[in-house]
C-alpha cells in the first residue's frame, strides 16, 4: 500500500526512513533478539538508547550543561499542572493566552495560585500574537508562560516576550526542532513529541537546573515533581521506552540532514509555497496576520463552509489526509512538520489550484 500525504496536526507524519529502520529492527533490535518494545528499561541496550537520544537532542539544540533533559509521560497537558506545582514559589504566574492550549494551561494553573492573563489575542479569534515588548509583568511572578506555536490557529511567536527578567516557560509542542532556538532564554521549554518528533506518549522537558527543587507545592505527587525524574535520569518508573527509541531515531535523522539550520531552511521553503499561493488565490485565504504565521500549521478557508467541506472530501479522496481544520475553528489546516516532504506541499497547492479553477464563480 502506498503512503498518503498526512497533514495531521498530531500525531503526525514521521520520516519514512525512521519508520523503515524501526520496522527492520522490530523483531531483533541490534542483535538482542527482541524488539525495543519488549526490552527492560533497565537493560544495557535501552540505557544506550536513552543516553544517546538525550545526547543527540543536546547536540541538535545546543542545550547547555545547566539544563536537564527529561523524557516524561502524561502528554503536554500534564505539564499544565506540573509547571505551577513545581514553579509557583510565590503563588503567582503570568500567562499570555494565544490559543486553546495556552488557555487550558492558564485555566489549569488557576488551581494552584494567582494567575494573571497579561496578554491575549482572543478578541480576534487568536489570529495574531499580541505585542509582548512591554507587558504588565507581575512583580512577584514566578514565571511567564507562552504557547510558542499555536497548533490550532497557526500563529507563532517570532520574538519571545520581554519577561523583564522573569522565568520564561514555553509550550513548544508544535515547533520544537523546527528551527534553532536559544535554550538559555527559557526556564522550561517542553513539548509533547507527537507532532515534530515521535509517537504520542513522550513529553520532552528541557529545564534549567536551578528550577528543579524540593520546594514544590504541598501535595505535589512524586510523579509530578521534576526532581523525581531528574534524579532518576527519566527512569524513576517505566518510561515510554519505545517512543523514546523512535525520538532518538528522529534526532539522528535530523543530524544527518544538517541539523536545525537545515531543517529551518526546508520548513521555510515549504511554508512559502503554501502562503504564496494563499496570498494570490481568489478562493482560498489564510486566517492569520502575515507577520505571525506559523511555518508548521497553516490554517486556511474559502469563506464558504460547504465549499470547505467539499475541498476536504476531494483532497481526502486524492490521498491528502487530515486537512480538516480543528473542530473549534472549522475550515482547513495543513500541518507541515519537519517530516512532510516538499512534494507533499507542492502537490497540495496544485490540488488547491485545480479546485479553485473549478469552483471560482
Ligand atoms: N500544546 C500544544 C501546542 C498542542 O498542540 C497540544 C496538542 O495538540 C497540546 C499542548 C496537548 O498535547 P497532549 O495531547 O499531548 O496533552
């Protein structure tokens, strides 16, 4: 069976090379006579897998020594609680609400302290990133929280907010490893891996060492303390071992193709193809202000819900899958993560052009 072009926002397309390699190793990983799925997480081969995965991620992102890398579970959503539980020493945090995921994190944090919404783009259906150069940062804020790439709405912080010296926490679930970043700008940078890195079930948390302390909110479960996982090198309990193994393969693949500078160039090229088309189309249009456009998630509409549905149906029949926009916004969304080949985007645009020619009244 041939593969389709999968524009899903997550779980999402993974590099074919990685999947093939994993398939080859399914019954016998590296002469062990077993699959990584069947392997003890305390075994030598797995220790090598997790150690190499961490080192490759460190190399790719140039992660300084005073940051720890944790491979956790619970999805990105569990971080919505773990972050306040571990970081709210003064009981105060500032949130910038730029979409549903940031909003969920903001709402969750309210269970643990005083949480301020210091900026939002909800007034225009989250179609832009608010000006974050001079925000009313709370004097005693324990951290400032952002969702760096808004998967549903297709916006991205092109510049990080000025946190006036406060710790920055970023949900980078849908942009991690899409471009080089300066890790030193963050206190915590975390991501559910199921978009740009690997199979669902793994969360990567990159956390500055001094933020890992015993001083957490009373009642914080052992499993929700960063210290538990940092002390145990992500092996406090059984980790999502197979997922970590696939993430490790994706890190190797990224290194092989030239690292984050090369993938950024590739991602920009792909995004340009689709945005250039949208900017001149008389039928389709993008929904986000140009300067805040995501290079990972591209939402677009025709302005007519029936026509949108017809496009999605025709695209699906032609092998372009998961183009329906998020259930909360409608329209279409093409997620074009690292592993989406440029031909996928070129062919999608060709299909849109054809659809426009047939349907433009
Ligand atoms: N944050 C962002 C930016 C997301 O796109 C998503 C999921 O799509 C989440 C958080 C929630 O992730 P999870 O389902 O792993 O909890």
